[in-house]
C-alpha cells in the first residue's frame, strides 16, 4: 500500500515538473526499434560548483537524466545521440550483453507498473542501471576515452546527488532546503555560502539538537564532506548516523549511502584511468589538456591517493597555456593533501609525455585534420547536390538517403561523435554571396564542463577552428 502511494506521488510530482521546464520525447531505439519515451530536462544554470565540477541543482535530482535507456534491449547512451546509427555487429553485442541483465533488473518494476496501468518512462529506470548500461554501450561502440571518462565522472556525481538528497522525509526532495533553514535558525546565521561554511554551521548545530535532528545533521554533514572530497570524514559521519538509526529502514538507508560512496569511488577510479589513457595516447583536445590533468589529480585526491594526486596537481601549472583558473584550483586542492607515498611509474610516464607539449599539439592537429577532411567531403557532397538539383539540401541525413554520402557515420564529427550541425544557406543574389557557414561541429554533450569548441567550414571552402 505504501509503495502504491509512493508511485502515485511520483507520477503527480513528475507531471508538475513537466509543466515547468521539461519536454517530452518519443524516440526509436536504433538497436531493436522499441519506442522509448522520456523527458528532456532544461535545468536553470547552476552557479555552485564543487572542485570536481559537480554542480548543485536545487530541488530535483539532475545527474542520470541525461542518459536514455531502452527498457527492452538495454542500449543506453546520452539522450542527444540516442538515435544515431549503430552497426549490425554492435547491435548484436548490445542485445547479447545487456538484454538479459536489463530484463531481469526491470522485470518487477514493469510488472508493478502494468498492474497499476502506468507507463514505464525514463524517470522510473534506476539511475545506476542507466550508468552501468551506458558504460557497456560506450565500450561496445568503442567511443573515445574522454567521453567514457566523463561518463564515469558523471556516475560518481550521481552518487553524490543521492547522498545530498536523502529520501529520509518520504519523497520530498526539498530536504536540503528545509534542513538548511532549520539549522541556520538553530545557529542564528543567515547568509551562508559554499560547502565549507555550511560544514561549520552544521557542526555548531549538532551540539544544540535533539537526537532525530542530530541524525539528519549527521547525514547532511556526510553529504557536505563528500562535496569537498573528504572521504574519511564522510564515512565517519555516516557511521555516526548509522549508530543513531531508530528503525531498520533508517539503518538500511545509511548502508545504502555507504555503498553509494564505494560506487562513486569505483567510478572515479574508472574516470582516472580513462583520462590517463586519453592523455597518454594524446587523444585530447589541446584546450582540455590542463583541465583533464587537473581532474585526474583532483579525482585521485578524492580517492585517497594523496601522493599521486599531488604529482598530478603539481603538473598542471607546467602545462603550456594552462588557464589561470585551473592552475589556482590545482594549487588550492594540492594544499589539502597530506599523502606521503610515491606516484606510480605510470603516473610519471603520462605526466612526462604531457609536458613534452609539442608532440601533443601534433596529435591534436591530426585529429583536427581528420575532422577537416570529413568536412571537406561533406561540403563537396552539398555542392554536388546543388549542381544536380539547383537546391540546397534540407539536412545532412537526406544526403545519406539520396546516396551523396555513402556512410551515415560520415555526418558525425570524428572528434566528438556528434552529428554535424548544418545550416541551410539563405537565398542569395549570387553563388559568390554564399560565404556564410554551412556546418559546424560542437561538443554539445558537455557545455557545462568544457565550454564550446567548434570547427566550421564555409561554403567557399574556408575552415575555421575556435
Ligand atoms: Zn532497444
């Protein structure tokens, strides 16, 4: 009975949210043709950011919603690339490796929803299942290491988000907002900024609180400690909360959070490995080298690998062209570490190769060369279409359908694996006036993380990278 109430409330709350800032979508799974429905989220920008780039979004949980999972075959990717073509070999592998696991994980959920006559939508699929399947899908599709590192990093953020919005108070996710207001009243302080300051306030409130409030404060203190990446303290506060649990469900919940901490650590470990591999094999865009070096250090720090973290954070300032903001973050995070063991040989090898610098830009430019070549071919196909029909193509997909482009993969950027954005030229008095850009590639997936880097080709053949 309790469960049914919960589902109904979830349905109501998601309807309310849909009116605010969410858009419905209906897509076809490229692997098995299943209709997949879900919501696209338009969160207002968030100003508050942790040092591993996790962002705080008030109210609704945020991470995990960017992935769409097919509930039939288990295929899972970032929503923007959900309908991108998948090769026959990859389709088979996805079905084999994800089909049965996904069916098993979702079977009881599907049964319950069927009994209630409620449609299963993306929001109802457990977030960790989405990350787990996306990880496997990206491995099968053999997408680049940086994308896979970012996926693993986001999975670790997903765990932190759950720790910050504990479902202690049934299902309201305004938990933190209410806790903050209770605690700032206890302490008598109004304007409080950032996790460090909040930590101080919650610690003060602890002494003045009754036992149940104390329990909640321990949980919040654990979440705040996790935000600043202090794993030991996070575990200590969770253990304190566990010792106060007044009923088995509360104990279960704390144990769930303890497992989430371990999961986050595992995902950070994967992100570190992929970032290091990508940096070593020079498959990183030049303007991301400093940031990814910093992130590797910061994630090592969060995983209690102090000495290795120091080594990486120290390397940041030596990277040619490292932005000042990243250099100063690296310095501040370095100061938080007291580790004494030595970095591994692999750390030394990767960092040494990074600092060679020159080699790095060679490889980056070879990546750009590939993109350039592909854009030139696309431009040629567009011009050929123009000669044949007297018209400009409506979109790039139509060029594939009509055979001007042989392989559907060719309308994807080889660096970001995102479809090229194409602008149909506006009517002009003469061909010579068609100088405006016709297409550009941009990393749409991570605008929050990395800003936008794009390369464009104009109809007159000029190439622009920025
Ligand atoms: Zn499917």
